[in-house]
């Protein structure tokens, strides 16, 4: 089948053809970038936390009575929590991972001022803190109970030993074989590295140093206390209700302000990414649907306008397959023009997003996949009008003369 007659027919209705080709181009440019962003967000949301997220929850209490004794209350609370059936272990903790709030500091490998500072998100825990988080210790040991310091107020003292993540070790020393080496705070005080944790995500989901974590053996001062509790699989929700009741009844000099699962904070921290994923997904689906309807509309108009021509071709021997092929090829040429322009638009949009919002550049695989999908969409959209054209009998066509 010759291409020139098809192009001539398209030029006779060039306004409709141009509009549909432009719609295809815009759809390709927008959807490829949207799907690329969606994939980036899903990868971000699906990052492994390194913790036993499904089974951990947090408890916060606040001492309000003049007779409130912070250290005694913490000791009693931990004994009660750890002794409750279904609890694996528990620990005090100063912040909540993946909550959007926490503490950070800088560390170096030398006390000299010229030594580069490496930022890290730090958590103050007791000797059972690592087990309560459910992180994997790949070298060394957990923090020792003997060095856990109970602070009574703000101070600038460092700790004698720390545990760090692999990524923090590599950021400091360029390797994770760092057991026994010393790390310095910004006042030149040092601590020995006694353990290496495989992986863990810190407080701020958009921070590029999210996996650089340091654990200090410190129990934070009161009157506010936070506990991390790790439950046996499947018992978290029941334990949350039980411990809220037990802790509230055990000490009337403080109040339990909340009990929340780790999932609560993760969902809240990733809420913006989740909403963007849904919004872009819905917008892409609507745009694709509108484009398909545009292709169907143009093809239907073309069929209705060329009933006489179709009947004449059938009368001189054209088969139904020939008519079907004609309209399928015509649509393929139109889609190809739109796809070609759309590929250029897609990279232009990606360049703008990269410059304006520092988003990663669009991968060529997304554009190729998008082009293939648009070709397939075009062929499927034109199939029904093309089959209707192929079913026009010669007799009906001749009566229109």
C-alpha cells in the first residue's frame, strides 16, 4: 500500500490530524515524565528501613507532679514493659526514626580543626536499644550497660563508645572495617566505635545523609520520656493498648501522652510522596484516555466522510482486510508523527524539571517504552472505526452517489 495517498488524505483534514498528533505528543511527554517521577517516589517509599518496623511502637510520657522522679520512673517503666508477655524488648530513645524530627551532629576522624566534619543523625538509647529497633549488627557488639549515662540536663559531654551504621563508617573512614577506631565530636572529645549496624534509615526522608546513623549510650533527661517497644510478630496492636493502660495506672506522677506505631510516622513522612504518586497516576490515566478518545473521534470522522470512497474501493475489488490496513496504517503514520514530536517534548520537560526542581534526568528507557505504548494505544483506538469502515458494503456506498 502506498504512503502518498494516505498522506494526501490526511492533509485534506490537516487541522484534525495536527491536533491529534499534538495531543499524542503532549501525552507522551507528560506521561513519560510522570511515570518516571512515580517510579522514583515508589522506590523512595519502598526503601527498606533496616528496622523491625512492623512490630515496633513508641510510647511518650510526661512527668508533671512535683514528686515525679525521672530516673526511677524510667527504671520502673522499662521493667514493666519488658516483663509484659509478647514484648521482645524495650529501650529509651530520644527521637523516632522516619518521623521527620530528630537530632543530628557532626563527627570527624581527628581532633584537628582541619579534619572534615561528617554529619550524622544520632539516637540516644540504652543497652537494649539496638535490639528494640530490630537493626542488624554485623560487627562488634551492642552498647554496654555500664557506659549508659543518665543525663539530668543539657550538657556537652561526649560518650565513651558508640555504634554506627556502615554508611556512616564509610563516610568517616572510607571503609566499614572500623571497629576500635575513635570518632571525635566538634569539641574534640572522642568515642570508640564498638559496633557496626548494617543499615538503618534516620529521621528525615529527604536528607541525602539519611543512612548515616550514630548511637549514643544516653538516657535523655526528663520530664519527657520516650520508649521504643518491640513486640513479637502479630502482637503489636494489642500490646499498644495494654501498655498504655498499664503505664497510665503504674505512676500517677506522669501522664502517657500517646502510644503510636512506627507505621504511623512512616505514613506521615511519606504522605507528600504518596499523594504525588496518586495525583500523577490519575492525571496520566485521564490524559491517556482523552488521547485515545481523540484518536477514535478523528478516525470515526474520517470513516464517515469517506463512505463513498470506501464503497468504491470495495466495488473494484478491495477486500475488508485492505480497508482495515489502510486506516490502521493511516493512524500509525499519525501516531508516529506525534511520538516523534513527543520524544523531543519529553526530554525538554525533563530538562526543565531537572533545572527547576533538581529531579533526576529522564531515562531513555521510559521514552522508548512510552513511544511503544503510544503506538499500541493508537492502533487499539482506531481498531473499532477501522473495522466499521471495512464492513461498509459496496451497495450501500453506491447509493450515496
